[in-house]
């Protein structure tokens, strides 16, 4: 579980990152989960954009993504989610 200081640090890192995943009208799929798990393993910090065409609620998407990938929600702002999952080769050193 991330504490406030760690979330603040991760949010600061995520500001300059671009969203590498987009969720649209197709919603959540197994392929998305697989790709997201691989990206989290490689990068640890991932931004996900939810498009206007997505019919699923943002809160549901956040819960489903975290549950199916083992990631933690760092930030939910507008239509963007920031997820973090620590990998074995720690690339991000948390305070």
C-alpha cells in the first residue's frame, strides 16, 4: 500500500509521461490486461487514458484494472488514470 508521500512522488513522475493505453468503446479486454501487465513489469508507472466513447464508469475501470493487474491506483484525474506496480528490478525508488 502506498502512503501519501509515495503517491505524491509518483504523481510528480507521471506528469511528464504520456498515456500509453487508451480505453474506448470496446472497454476492458483480456488483451488490454495482458499488455498492461507487461507494461507495468517493464515501466512500473503507466498512464491510461479513457476516451469519451467508453461506456464504462471511471471508478469501475480503475477498480477492474487494479484487481486484474495487481497494480495500485496512484491518481485519477479527469479521464486519466495513473497505475503503479513494483517490479522485481525496481526502476523507481520510492521515498
